[in-house]
C-alpha cells in the first residue's frame, strides 16, 4: 500500500487528507530517564485526487496538530508534507525477534504543515500546554487500551 507514497516522490511537498483515529505516545530511554512523546494515528491517507496512499500513519503530536484542539475519532484533517523513507523492524540482537520483525525500508510523510480540521465549525476544547500533561490526558483517554496492552505484557498490577 505504501508503494503509492513511494511513487509520489520526495522532491516536493504534497497536500494530503486523513481521518483521525486516536492519540498515543512513544517513549525513549536516555541515560536514566524516560521521555514521553505524544503521537496521533490517522487512517485512510489520500492525495489531492482522493487516491488512497496508505491505510494508516503515526505522527508526532506537534504544535500544528495541537492548535486544532481536542480531536475526535473520525475528524478529517488536511495537511502538507514531504514523503521520506524510514527503517522499520527489530534492530537488536535477539534472533527470534529479528526473524519476526525483519528490517525493511518503508515510507512516511514528514514535517506536516498547514494542518486544518475539515468540516468542523465549532471550536474544540484546547489541549494541555505541558507535554507531560498531554501524555497524561492521552493515557487517561485510552486507559482501556493501555491496561490491556500492559496486561498482555505481564506488567499491569491492580
């Protein structure tokens, strides 16, 4: 599916539309601290002609997205961005995980700008300004998902 992204090329910026699905976060361990980065998931990413380019993409929850206010599942977004490659798959020493998740090159849209919420007239509630507060709101809104994931990993204790 992302071959359509590859075909567009990385030479210029393009305009895309997508459907907001949900928020999330990713973590990065640096020395003795864990840093949390809010993210958002969009589905059905299309080009200006309405051609589906990919079924989903994750973005960092940048200031451009945050300025839209609290997004709701199903909201249509429009933004400009550039196609780029990234490496996905397991990059560690575990042979079993390497076999399950081989290293591949994939395509994504980076540096979204001119982000708009389509078809919504009313102003949305604003989001927390502090990164940590936004991550806490994301965890609260998606509590069932994170509890189920932690339980599956054997980490959740009541």
